[in-house]
């Protein structure tokens, strides 16, 4: 097990290099001159533009820019944004709130999704199953910006339970509604995955055996049905973490949470290479760690899966 | 970025003289554009406290909370060219002049600005003025700040504002052959002179723009630190070091050292940065925000009923158009003039303003803006801006006789800024009237659109807009349509037009100068280098706990005049 | 347990494989026609009414997508600004959009782009993700390390960044580019789900049995592991079909979706967002059409999954 973890951690190095190189190349490929855009429709002073290009190394060839970035990683100087702030500071502000939002979203989708999915899977074809299908259809068919808009309209403007603008330093309760919105689509996935897995496992031999042995239904359900049904669910949740953090552009915008999604989106739109790559690098690392944890969980959930 | 706001949502407009506005202020809503100009704000309650909430309410020292956006650049006046940072700079700095709500310049720090030839100016500033850190504001504070802004190695985005000054060519060359502009001379502590390379009669009018603000000596020792914690001389100052909380808000308190005409009547100003206008609107309606000077698309239809007499919808100095490059095939020469006019006649501006913008934009009648002194609705040739399907078809048919058109007429736009709806409506109007192919051409980012435009590689028309930096007609015309001008992205050139601009710039009599600029626009209506669409209105609203809210000529609330009730 | 060898009603008599590995084989009915898991699944499917309901619904959507002109003669892009957000009336049963376009015609015409985006992305993602995940999970070792880390890298790419780069380098915005963008970002998820499922399945008894029977590893993977590991992937695929169609709306919302010359449900939902406060009904029809499509695919996915699961067959 220890060797396995060590090996996985070592694999992070090539992934890190591959991912940053890929992202850097993509930012490099972004069309348009970010410096010209800084001037808007106003006259571009050629001298000033040249100064700025040099300042952000935009006049350098791609590989030189990339190597400068790598050097930055090791000296913890990731460069500045176009607004003159160190990228490190921007990250230090954006990540904490996004991580909290993501945690809320993951908990919401995991708890709700697994509970509802379990109940629906136990009574397949029943009214609860149909209701859960209807709810999942709703969150699937209505894009997140509409769900978020409606949630804010109802809870902030009409009921006034929450503030529309959550801000950078919210309490956990303020993050509940944004978290539900963010986790809504994934909730549908978790629900359906759990439901089908549970339905499948109910007929499995080890469950029949367990029931036949006279185990209490509750124990059969949690230990034998649910535990074995969780592998796809856990895998999904693991893959969802990165998506939730980077993909929260819309939810963050709707509730005015200055987090990773929005900052990353703006940086992409403005072709701020340094910011984009720095953010994505952290996301990659989070991602790798989460997936490693998921793989280790497999062994817990299904003893037949072993790592050497 | 830039004062032109690429990300501006298509949201800002008003129903001038329409049946809307406030129910209670019915009379005011019936006033036309000109009267609004004088009144300055349909939402303002200057002389009567708005009845429902505040009568008898004690005034509060709580800061006014205002909508804003995270500044895109350090808070250095010569490096800020977008509205998010601009509104903060205007609050913490005072220039030689400031603009009243109607755009009229009033001396702020200037004692006098004198010239006899519109080319050489002597500027006297008031004595004993101080920055908020106690250091004096002198002639040197201005001259040093302007020289800093112009010098190419400082890479300031607004450097082109100093272009008219003698010596700009030397400091903007790369590498610069001088460190300071020879046209700026300090005479004594309170006097300096400015020499321009040619007469520019509206130069004094420009001096209220943020690029011309003074800087304290401390700014130059560490401009980076200054950009984070600027020290100004305006009605407000930063509440503390680090008051600019990035992506969150900036807290300003009243600056007691300021003695000019914009003395704050409230306890402070907190500008809150929003990523989404929708959220800001929610906060306004639920009482968590005092002023909002833009609206989300989703609120356009309802904001006037939501906010009642706290809704604001008035013309402003933002002009929207699309430019058809001079080099575009079939749009050159006589054939081009016919096609340009046909397309202009084919656009149903009034219906688009109503359906898409819910009356928060005003169909264009010229190339400038109704809030600018010298604006005229009756410039000969402006009938080309009316919707006339028959005429459009006839003109297009004439052009077809010269050379048949094939292909698709496209309007390029950046799809990250909420422009799709009006581009779709406009191209559909052209398509359905002329029976040709017409489509929007979305660019993923503003940078991509601008690159294609500035490299002259764009293969169709493209959206253009102009938010005036200072309230003058000349600012809407010279930078965009003069031969070789910095923002002349369509490469329009007309010697007669250039001649009129030059005459107007040399004319020291404002009325005569405006007449010349109107004549110049007659030429534009013949050539249509750009197709005028509409003026963006200043739209927004304010909360129940504030009064005396007026929106200025530049669509930003005049924060210093706002009073807040406890 | 399951497999070619055990037929319904017989499983109770089969002892655990480890003890008597050949008993299961003994139960094979030699007179029965050769049967595969897939063939058996098809026989099962034909008997389920839910299967036919979903197939009819899907066929309907496909016909609408293929020949929308059968269902309406109104041009979905014709604007009458005077009818902006207008109520339904004769000939315009669903009312009008903000730009005065006919909502019914747009819902009909929007099917093509939406269904193409949904199906194309789902197929691409399921095939690529499925194959990669199956190989990584089944062969393990270096294959797992290599394929999993490659998918990790793809996970890292922000959607909007990839979308802009892809749209620009392909010089076009079309249903194809949008599908490619969406697939590029979704396949690693399917790959991981498949991998997890295969990991679980490959240690099952019947797999050991099949290997013991002398089947090659590839044969075992294709015939025994994949069909039994497919459940979660089918769930993901059927939901993804809908979320891809809706994701096209989010791409439009972020400015990197389909151009307005291509009518799509996603584009219309995105456009309707601005009318939510005043005219929420404009959002309803494209969203409803999307829901029905997703529903039919989810139902299909359910019955297919049941059919693939031998233990669920008897019901």
C-alpha cells in the first residue's frame, strides 16, 4: 500500500509538467493580443504596448515563457496579473472560498444523492422513484445559470433568507444555497448512479446470503447493499471535485463569490497566461490527490480490489 | 477595458420623454431630452426628500454603498481607462476642473485656465491645496504627474491623452529621447504653462478627465505601492491602508483636506465589486446596496415598476455603432455609399431599442450624444438613421446595378459581453429588409475582436462604441473619423471632414466650434464610415435610505451629493 | 454470478466457484442455441413495453430533428419585433421570443442541433472514455498509470479555455466543434467511472472462471467484464446526453456556444434567461423539449441496463 501511494505521488511530477505545458500552450494559442485589448477602443500607443509586452514576457517565444513560468514555480513568484497584483495573492484570496463552496456542494450532492438514490433504488418503479426521476430531469434540463437565477430570485429577493451577494468571506450557512445550486446537476448523477447500483446489488448473491443468514435488514442495506454500490458513486464524486472548483464560474457569478471559477474565467478571457496556468496547476494537484484518495477508497469499499 | 467597456451588457438606456419614469414625478417624465439635460436626473430628488421613506430621517454617517467593478489596473490616474477604476479615481482625486451633472466644467483646483490662441495655456491653481497625506498640491504635482503619464517607459495606458502637448513625440519614442515634455513649464508654485502642437480649443474641457489629475511626490518613489494605496486630493480618501480589498470592495471616507466644490455630504463611500449585474440588482431591491448605475438584461422590463421613483433612466454619453471598413469589398466608392445607406435605412432602431433594450437605449440621431453641449437632432442627412424599407431596397438595387453583391454581410462582436441579442436583431432587420444574408460574427474574446480590427484582418463590419472621456463633441469625432486617428479602425479618410475638425479645434468660440462639428457630421451622414445605432442610457436606481441621487453626464452617480438616512 | 453458463432458475444450485470451479460449466445445456450476453439482452429488451415507449419517443425526436419542416412552416429565425415576448395566438401556439421569433418553430428546429450535440458528444465520450477506462482498469499496471494520468491532465483544462482554443483553431462554431469541446472535457470522467467499475468486476468469480476456461484476457474483457461493468457508464451516458444539450446553453451563456444562425434548445434557453423576470414562459418550451428527450434516453438506458443484468431478467 505504502509503495503504491509513493508511486502515485511520483506520477504527479509528469502530470504536473504535462498539464502545465498543455495549458501554457493553450493560452499561447488563444487568439488576439491581450495588450491591444487593454486599451479598449482607445488608441494603442505602440511604445507603451511594447513596454507592456516585455513586462509580461509576451515578446518571448513559447518555450522561454514556459521555462520562465517553471522558474517562477520554484521561486514562488508566479508573476503579476494585468492589474499589477501578484498571482500568488490572487490565488490566496480565491481558493479558500471556493474550497468551502465546493465542500458544501459535494456534501449536498453526496448526502442527498445517496439517500434519495438508495430510497429510489429500494422501491424501483414506486412513486418515490418516479418523483426522484422527475427532479433529476429538472436539474438536467435546466442549465445551472437558470437554476441559480431562480434560487437567488426566490431566496434573496422574495423570501430574503439569504443575501444575493455572498462575498469573499461567507459563513457556512450563506454557502448553503449556492452550494445546492452548484451541486444540483451532479446530484442527478449521484442519485441515478446510486439508484441503479442499489437496484443491481439487491439481487446480488452476497445480499441474498446475508438476508438468508438472518441479518437485520438495516445492516444488510448499509453494509452489503450500499457499500458495494458506492464505487461508481465515489468515483463520480472524485471526478467532480475539479469540475466543481473550476466550473463554478456561473454559480460564483450569480452569488458574487470572488472564487476560482470567476477569476479563472476572467483570466482566460483576458489571456492572462500567468494567472490561468497558476490556477490550473493548483487544480491539477487537488485533482490528483482526490483521485488517489478515491482509488484508496476502492479497497475499503470492495475488499477484492487490492493495490500492490 | 478602456472607457469604452467591452464587457458592457446591453443594458443601459432610457426612455427619454417616454411614458415611463416615475409615477410620482409624472411631470418630469414628460420633459424631453433637453430639459432632462438641465434637470440632470429624472431620479434625483434634489429639493424634496422622497416622501415614503426618509421624511424626518436623521442623516447618517454610514457610508453610501455603491455598485462597482474590480479595477483592471493599479489605481494610478494615467493608467486607468475603464469605468471600474475610473469611478474610484474620480472620488479620491480632484483635477483642475470637475464636471457638473450636465457635463458643464467647473473649476475645481484651477483658479483660472487662460488662453488667447487655443494653443498656449496658462493654468493657475488655488493656493494652499493639500493631498490627504498633508503634502501640498502645487503646479509641480500636475506637471510631474502628466510627464509620468506620457513617458513611454512608464507604460501608462492613457499616455495618448498627452499627445497634443509639445514634446510628447520625444517622450513617447522608443527609446524616449526626452524624459519630460518641453511643452509643460512650472512658472511658480501655483502656476504652470502648457504649449500644444496645434490649437485645441476644447483642451480645458478635457482637464477634468482622470488622466490629468495631480500626483503627490510620494507616488513616484514607489508607484506600485501607490497604485494599491493611492493618496489623492479628492472628496474622499481610502479608509485605511489596504482599503482596496481586491474583488470585494473599497472603503472610502470623507477627505477633510478637500475644499473644492464636490465636498461630500455623506459619511463615506463603499464601492462594492460585483461579478454579475443580476446580483447587484438583487442587492439593490433587497436593500443591501444604495446605488446601482447599470442594469442586468433580466431587469430591463421590470426595473421601473420594481423601483418606482428610485429608478434612473436618462441619456448618457455612450454612442453605439458598427463600423464598415473602407476597404470592404462592395462598400467602397459610390457603390459603397449606396450600400451603407441601404443598410442604415434597413435597421429598425426604434423597435430594437424597445424590444431588446426595453427602452433603455435611445435611437441615434447623430454621431455624438444628446448629453453633450452642441448636440443636434436635426443635422441634415440624419434621415438615413430612420427605418425605411422601401428606400433601403431601392438604394440596394441601385448598388446592385453597379456590381452585384454576393456573400454574407457580417457584424463582428465579442460574445463575452452580452452583445448577441442586439446583433441578432440588427442583422435580422437587415436580412429581412434587404433580402440578403446577414449574420453576426461572434468572437470569443474582446482581445480577439480587437486584434482582428487593429490588424485590419477583419472581413466584415464590426461593432464599435464610444464612451466619451470628457463631455465634448470633438471627442466623439476626431479620435474616430479623422484621417489616421488612433481609433479610426475603419480607415475613413475625407480631407473636407479633416479640414472642418481642424477649424473647430482652432475656434475659441464654443458655439461656432460646435456649428463646425455639426457641419462635419453632415459629411459623415453622406459617407457613413460607421452606422450609428443608438445611445446607451444611464440606467440604474438607488435604495430607500439614500436621497439626492443624481447621475452625471458619464452615467456615474454623483456620489459626493448623496445623503443617507439612518 | 452470471454468465453464458448459468441459466435462470439454475443459479441456486451452483456452489461457489472457488470450491468446485467446474460445476458451473456442468450446468450448460448443450442443446440450447449458442447464446451471447448481447443476444440475450436483445431478447429481453423486446419484451419490455418501456423499451418501446422510449424507442418511439426517441424516433419522434429524431424525425423532428431530421425533417423539422414536416412539423411547421414558420421560419424559426424570422423576427417580428412588434411581437416581442408576445402571447400565444393562432399559428403561434407557444408565443414569441424576445426578438419576436416563433417559439414553436424554434423548439422544432432546435431539435436538430441539440440532438446532434447530445448524441455525438455522448457517443464520443462513451466510446473513448469506455475504452480507455476499461483498458486502464483491466490491465492495470503501466497501462493504468499511463492512461489515468493522461486523463488527469485533460481534467485540468478549463472548459472555456479549451472551447476558445478549439473554436479558433478549427475556425468555426458548429455542432461538431461544440460536441468536440464537450467530449474533450467529459471523457476522463467516463473513463474513471468505467475503470472503477472494471476494477470491481474483474475480481468477480465469473471472471476467474472465464479465465480458467482458457479465454484470452481480451476475450474475457470484451465478453464478460465490459458487459457487467457497463451499468454505471450507461447511467452516466444517458444523463450526460441531457447535460450536454444543456451544457451547450452554458457555453452560449459564456459566449463560446453555437452561433445564432444555428437554432438550438441550449441557445434558446440561454437567450430566455434575460426574460426570466418578465416572461418565464419563453424558457419553458425548449427546456420541456430537452426534458422529454432526456427522459426517453434515461428510460432506454434503464431497460438496456436491466437487460444486460442477467439477474434482473426474470422479472
